[in-house]
């Protein structure tokens, strides 16, 4: 199986690249942000709890997202592989993901990080906020909070995969197609 972790700060382009990758490699896309927004739309208890944190730019608890991913892995037993987008976002989530995959005799093939500087991220997120209507994209303070959460809790996840020699990084600035070309180049080496 091809199991990819797409990594990078909010606004790095993970969702955009995921859409192209699932088509080319026939993978199942698992975005914890999308799954959480689905729960909010459906008005579930989980969604209501998560919304409070997401609107403030904070992470939702590890146990919640790990449970969601576990369910999705079980629901897609015939998948050729997965793209994990926005997950794992903490080292505890990365450890849990390794455990879930190991229990299925599987593992992560590689992590691909999209490198984008903070100024460009803020600019992209404010622009996306106007189009997507996502409340967490509309407010500059919340955007900065998400970047702080990223730097303190999520950035260390890169070291987790570096220690397994699974970390690859590419420049996330440029045209969508050029970046996709770089991502595919990395996948071909895995
Ligand atoms: P972005 O990467 O642009 O911030 P996402 O859609 O991935 O957007 O995430 C939106 C919000 O959903 C995050 O700010 C966080 O509150 C919550 N979230 C998504 N994935 C996770 C996760 N793996 N762990 C904890 N919280 C998460």
C-alpha cells in the first residue's frame, strides 16, 4: 500500500495537492479537518465540541481524531492506500497512527512536507476565508493562533518521521502543477 502523510502548516496546499494525488494514485483521502467539518454540518455532539476549539484555532483532542481515523481505516479495508491530510498533528497522533497501521500489517510509506513561509500562509488563508466562508480563515488572530499551534505541537511530528528516515520536504511555493510534479517525483522514490 502507498500510505502518505501530507504535511505542512495551515494554508500550505495539502488539500489542493491531495485532490490531485487521489486521482493519480487511486488513494483514499483522509482529512481530519474535512471529517470534523462534516460532523459540524451534521450537528453531532462531537461536531459541536470540536467547533468551539476549531473556531479558536486550537487543536481538538488527540483521542477524538485518532478514533475518527481508526473508523475510517476500518471502513476502507480494500483501499490501495491513504493520504493523511492534517493528521497526524501531534507526536501522540503519529504514534497512534503507527500502531493502527501496524495492527493491519501496514505502515506509512513517507511524509511529504510542503514548505511555505508565514507571510505567504497568512495571505493565502485570508484569501481562502473570503471564498470558503470558513470561520477559522476569516479572522487574522485565529490564523496566527493556528500557526502558533502548528509550530508548537505539529512541527515536532516531522522529527518523528525523520527518525524513521521517512521525511521528505519540497518547496510549496509556485504553481499547483509544478508543486504536484515535485510531489510525484518524491513519491516515485518511496
Ligand atoms: P488547516 O490545515 O488549514 O488549518 P484543517 O482543515 O486541516 O485546516 O483543520 C482545521 C481545524 O480542525 C484545525 O485548526 C483544528 O482545530 C482541527 N483539526 C484538524 N485536524 C486535526 C488533528 N489531526 N488534530 C487536532 N485538531 C485537528
